[in-house]
C-alpha cells in the first residue's frame, strides 16, 4: 500500500511563468507566484445558482478590488466601476476541476486486479478512498495524464442524496479540469471499471461548498465508470473557434480556483490557457479570431498577475503586467496592478507616474484616486526620512550658523596659505645656502 501511495504522489513543483507546462499540485499546495485583484470597467454580476459537477457556476457577490488585509489598501465605492467588479475578467460557467496530479501505479502483467470489496486509501491519509465495484479490463487499459477521458458520474452526499448525475463527463486528465478527488482516482481506473470514491471535502468543494445543493465542508461519494480514454487533440490542428473555446474553458477554471482562494491551481489553469493560445498552428485564423485570441490572452495575463500578487510573487506579477501592456499600453487593470507591484517593492518614484497614467484614463475612478493619494503620502514620508538620514550622515551645516564657526576658531589660527608661503621661503633659503656653499 505504501508503494502505491509513493507512485501516486506527484512532485510538488510548479512553474509560474505564462508559458511553462503546468501540472496539478500535491495535496499541500505549494505557493507560487502573488496577491492582487482584477480591475474592470464593466460590471457583470457573479452568478449564484446551483450547477452540476461538470459546469458549476461561480458563486458569491462581486469581489472588491483589493483585500482589506493587504498593506496597500484602497478605499472602495459601490459606484466605482473598478471596485464593483470581481477580481477576474468575464467569469462565466465553468467545468469543475481537480486539484491534484497523480501517476497511476502499474501492476505487473498477469497480476490480479484489486479485490472488488477492498478499499484503497489513495493518499494514505484516509481522506480519499476508492473501492472497485465492477473490475475493468486490466491495468494496461488505465488512462494516462494528458488524455481526454469520458466517465459516467453520480455524486452523492453522505446522507445518500444525489447532487449530480452525468452519463458522459469528458475532461483532460491531469489538467485540473474536474474535482480533485475525481482527477486523482480516474487515473487508477481500468477501462470499463466502475468504482466508488469516498472523498473528504478537501478534495471536493472545500469550506465554500456549492450553492445550493452542496453545503460547506461536505464529503462526497462518487460512483464513477470509465467509458473512454483517447489522446487529446493536437493544438496545432485546432481551428480558431476550437482554440478560443479551449483557452476560455481553462481561463474560467482558473477563475473558479481564484474564487476558492486556491491561487496555485488558478495560476496552473491560466498557464494552460496561455499555452493553448501561444501554441503554433497549422490552421489559418481570421482577423476576428486573432483579435479574440489576443483578448483571451490579455485576460489570462491580467488574472495570472492577480493570482501571483496573492502569493506575493511580485517579479512574476510585474512580468505578467508588462506582457499585457505590450499588447495594450492603455490597459487600466495592468497599469493599476503594475503600480501596486512597484509600490509593494518600495519603488514609489516609479509607481506614481504609472498610477497617474491609469487615473488619466479614468479620472472619475475613486479607487485609483485613493491609491494614488496613499502612495504619494508614502513617497513624501520616504523622502523626508532620506533627507533626515543624509543630514545625520553629512552633518547639519546650518545648525550653528556663522557665529558657531567664529566661536570654533582659535585666536592663534594661521591660514594655510600663509603656512605654505613660509614653508616655501624657508626651503628656498636652504637651497640658496647649499648653492653658495658649493661654489666656495
């Protein structure tokens, strides 16, 4: 059993830049890249309704631009377009994803499948268990990470009430496209196998639950049958509509994780979306499709910066903001966030003109006004401290004034010019005496 767990456990390493192939994290999330929220100039509402496991709607009221717990606060106003919005862009309906990546354990050829009545402790913690109800076609038929799998799913609460039934849920294995419990255990299913999965809330919907049918901290029982596993489509062969749709699904999944405060997996999903957008293509796109892809890319980069700021990875967030500004120099969200990053790094002199540029684009925005006012005050305090420090280092020439200088002068002080002249005359006299003595 311990060997199986070791094989399942993925290394907790992740890349935080936009174009690195991301992976799901281990149960203990590794902090990656930073803090911050999304600015927006429109005001769509977050949807608050029950959804299924494959397409849950994000819940909650519109989020504030900045957290009150941050060192760099901004006052909020309900009439302010930027502060009304949730921190991420265009959050719509998304598919539920898993949080972890696990490699399936391999059995030797001819080895019998696990006992249908035996519970398998997937992670060794007792929080995620799997039991085979109907054996499959052998371990060689297990799906692999990166494949698109289709499963029959039935999800139930502990009291037996069914909260979801999906006869054909399809997702990419290992891309965090579904509940963490599902993503981990499907990698252990054989083709045609039906299994029962009992999962703690940690690997399902956590402390937030899913309104209205799944309460907070609710454990779930999943009945899953693996129907199909096939290789994912080649990104180079996707047409414009397919590529836009795939990138948007990954971005929306990142938004879901952001709302769940799982910024590691949010970054993972945004990275996957950016990888899809940045992949080479053998298909020609129309100008409209190119523009839509650029729009999705900008949204992903903005949201990526927001997640990186949440994890205090300022350099990574600054890079994401700069990538946005390369495409859209007047992007107010990127300008605001870049100013915030620089302010967090103590670069007030650089941050102030950037926030002024954002304010020029939207002069009525009270959030930027408040942020800029605080920043300018901090900058003034910093300059005052530096001035005082220099005075202490170099002394204060104006402290005693002219009388002090006169007071410090001794009555017998001789100017250095006089001393130099007297020394020169003495040396000249000595030299003359030597010359005269030599002639005699």
